[in-house]
C-alpha cells in the first residue's frame, strides 16, 4: 500500500490519538485509533468526514476498553 506519512491528531482527553494516512492514488484517508490489540480503522473518501469518523472510532475504542476491564 502506497501512502504519504501519517498525521497525528491529539485528543482532548484520555482517548487514544487518531492517526491519519493519505492513501494513494485515490486520496482516500485511513484513520487509525488505538494500538494493537485494541485498534480500530476506517477509510473515508473525503476530508469533511474525518472528524466525525475519529469521534466514532474513539467511541468504539472507549467501549471496547471498558469491556476489557470487566
């Protein structure tokens, strides 16, 4: 997979950092939240979808991390 370097967005709280990577040749954006084994990824086709998807992935991560603690 060809891609440009990642851009990292820092969260406002204890949520994991969202890592963004531009995928070539179609300029889609891969968003990764968390680290293995608790990692969620999504690919969006437009920049205006990134913030909403980060919020959703961080929400998934938060729910999964709470379930692991039980």
